[in-house]
C-alpha cells in the first residue's frame, strides 16, 4: 500500500484527544449522504410524475396524428391508412372525426369534444377499451360513451338519454337552427385524467357523420408506433410518404408545454438540492483545515524524512475524497432503498381529481444516478483542494521549531 494511502486512512481514525475532528468527519459524511439521498429521491419523484403524466396522456391519445390542410378533412382515408401502415414502426392506424358540441341532460349542460371513432380500430391505437368502467366499446354503435366525471356532473348513468347539440346548425325555413340528437349513454370511461374525463365523449363514425351531415370523410387519423420515443421520426416518415396536403403531429409536439415545464422544474430542483451537498463540502473543508493544523508536527516530520509536497497534498486529497465518496455511497443506497419501498408499497397517496394520479410513484433513471454521483464526488474533490494545498506548503522547519 502506498504510504500516502496508509497515512490518509490512519488520519481518518482520530486518537482519543482528537475526538472533535473525528466527529466533524462523520458529520461531513452525513451531510454528503443526506444531500445525495434527497437529490435521488426528488429526481425519482419528478421522473415518476412525468412518466405517469405521459402514460395517462397516451392512454387516451395516439402517438401520432395525421391531419389535412383541406377544410373538408380526409376523403380517401382508407387509401391514406394503407399508405401510413406501410411506414416502418407503424403498429396501427385508426380514423376519427373531431368536433366541439354541447351535451345536455335534465340536470346540467356542458361543452365537450366529441370524437367519432371506429371501435375495432380504436382498440389497436389507444387504451380506451381498458378504461371502460361501464359498458364496452362494442356498445358504441348504440349511443355515446362519456367520461366518469362528466357523467357525475350531468347526473346520468349507463342507459340514460343525453342530448347532443352542435353549434354548427343547419338552415331551415325559419333560419339557422342548431343540430340536436338524443343518444343513449352506452358506456362510461375513466382515464384517470380529470380534463379528459370531463371534456371528452365518443360516438361511432357513422353516428358522427350523420349528426354533422358529413360524407365519407374523417377529420384525421390516429397512429400507434412501436416506440413512443421515436414518434417524431415516424411522424416525419409518414408525412414524407403521404405528401401534401397531409401533415402530422406527434405526442411530444402536442404536449410540448407540459413536458417542457416538468423538465425545467426537474432541472431547478437538481440545482437547488445541489446546495445541500455544497454545504456538506464546507464541512469537508473545515474538517481538513482543522486536521492540517492538528497534524502540522506530523507533516513536518514526514517532510524532514523526504516526503514531497505532492505526497502531502495527496494524503489530504485522499482523505477528503474518502469522506465524499463514502457519503455519496451511503446517500445513494439510502435514496434508492427509500424510492423502492415508497414505489412498491404506494406509501404516498394523492387525490386523483387534483393531481391526476392516485399515488406518488418513484422512478429512478440510471443517468440521474450518474449525474448525482458525479456532482457529489466532484464537489468533494474541489472542497479538498485548498486544505491539501495548504498542507503541502507547510515548512518543516517552522513545524518542528518548538517541538
């Protein structure tokens, strides 16, 4: 073992009269450990929340949407579907009709987005079928499917009648009149997202065409891809294959503001919690400065025996790095264990109508752990530079003058 390493480990084990230095050393380790642990837990919470929001959104929405610049929509949509399905990584394609309407019951009236869908194709693109809590998508041909929160607000249940009113009216001898149609509530879905459960309703394609007086056209196409993180590239390939007047939008583009805000918040929390590790770094500095003052006689003896300033500096660099590394490992282990327990047993419950999710999940990303460990060790190294340099500059004559 190199003598620098041997002496560094010996200095970490303080003698009886140096109990204060030993205590400060352990406090420094604990400070680094708490900082790393807090950072791991907070980043896991932010990542878990972001993943839950993404999953909730993609349960109801497609990965890619194909639209047309033409005002009437997509007429030859079966041909367009065939071309889109030939693009690599496209799993399924489903047509939809999209419009805003008002739903009215004997208790309440609310504005919603009405989607006309093909139930058989929708099953392959979104998770709507899994979110059904009353009825099934197969019953869509007989009526309308609405969200759980919307059904509660309007006071309707499966089998009740509800009136659909479109602001785009039709001309009559008495002037323009709104389109109205009474439909039976064929099912209720619960997506877990309050905004979707209160603002979405589904009918079949044929029902939507008849109500809006449309021909054999659709508003657009929903596309499911193999890898959600390649959605942007697949969307560009689809647009290239279809050409003008079609254009595409992927799920990241449609929810850009939300995920940008979450990413910025995660970065802000990382920077703020790094301050905890910086506070621990000052403890490391004070520990090493006190140790240099305490060991000035030892340093003088080592230098008089031939130890170079570089060797003395190495001794205290190893000591400070050991404090930072041990604290980082303990904090990392504590953070990972806490996240695993909290995520496995759902320890933190939330109100779903406020936070969109029923419990707080903890998702650890390997890259986050690498960043946390790297930042912690780097700060520990920087904290040891000045005390180690100070020790290396000690004059052995001055250190031993009065000994």
